[in-house]
C-alpha cells in the first residue's frame, strides 16, 4: 500500500480536550469551547471536578460549537482537511453503507438518520442519545467496517452546505488504518493490541492484519487503569504484542508489568523521542495518507 502514497494536504488535528493543531509547523490554536458531548462510557469525572463542571460538560452547547467552527475557519482560512477526535463513535458492518443507500464513497455526512431503520438504535446503544448532534461516517474497507460518529449540528450543517470547507475525518478511523498497516508489516503472526492514551481515556484496538477484533475507549483516572483494560483485552482475545504511540507511562512498576505481560511492547517513533505529541501527529498524518490512498 505504501508505494502508492501521494502527497496529501496537511490536516488540522482536533483532540478530545479542545486541542487544535494546524500545520505544519503544527501550532496550537486558541479557540472557544467546542461543545462536544462525551459518550455514556466516558461520563465519569475525576474527584477534583465539581458538580458545576459535570453539568457544563454534559449540557449541549450548539452556540459554542458554532463559535468554535467559525473561529476555526477564520484562523485557518485555507484549510483543506481536518481530523477530529469524535468520542461518540462506534463501528458497524461496511455492508450497511450500500444497504442504507449512502452511495459508493468511503465517507460522508448522514442526512435524516431517523429515516434509516435501525441506525439510531444501534448508535445510541453504544453512545447514548444524540443531543444537538448529527451523524457522519467513515469506512475502512480493509476491515469491512464503517465508523459512525456524532458531530455538532452547526458543523454538520456548514459542511453539508459548503463542501469547499474541506472534508472531515475521524481520528480513530485513521488510527485504525495506521495500526493495521503497522501490524500487517510485523513478523508476528499473533493478534496485536494497539494503545493510544488521551487526557481522560485510552483507546484500545485488538486486530489481526485483516481483521478488527475490538476497538473501544476506556476512562482512566489512574495509570493502573490502563493495565487493567489491556490485560482484560489480552486475555479475552489472546493478543501477545502491544503497540503504543507517545509516552505510555512514567511509572516503572507499571511499565515492568506491561513488558512482563506481553511478548513484545513496541513504541511508535524514534527511540528516546522527547515529544510524544509530535510522534502522535506524524502517526495520524500517516493514517490519513494510508486512508486516502486506499479510499480516494
């Protein structure tokens, strides 16, 4: 796949906790709150967060989403693509795309999702009810899977009305492409686990070169939560190799436990890299290139 790659536009990258990078040189942009809701599985809060913060983060804010979107356009007037971390997302069989009449492309926005029999119940069973949001989708045909994700209604409407604003990509779909490419190039024949640690949650993939066995997001309030979730997936799926991007842990006891639990623990990026965020950005850009080479 890699030999067919072209040079694609650099994306904007939106992380879960309102971090937006435009690049290169990947400068952080100061933007207002985006008003995204968290899925049911991530709605636990650290003890330091007050009831007021709970209410703020669980309340739909279309006005904030619109302000964020407008500020984004102003600060990046020539953007050609953006990559967002939509935490309310789930995977479904790719065959549903043609069954539901979404066309022959590999990504898009879903108009009138309530008219598609079975779509909202499937999505809401994982992510909870929609609240001031609309749905988009992005496929990864190598796994015959499509990711459905919720995005703020103002973004959905603006993108639907003005395609020149640039396409939207789901970061976890691009990470899926990235991890598959790495695992397919590995000498190991066993199942692999890939780990990505965020501000308050961790994403875990379990896959074979041609099969996605599991992808989920798990709240973390203590570093040892990561070990619990990884070992549970390792035991359930029989995976023996762990991949991760960015710093995995500064706890020597936890690092030793992970290295003892897996046959191999493989870090993305150069040995001893000091800036894990840069490594993650480069990996995500590679995931975008892989996805575009396969799907556009």
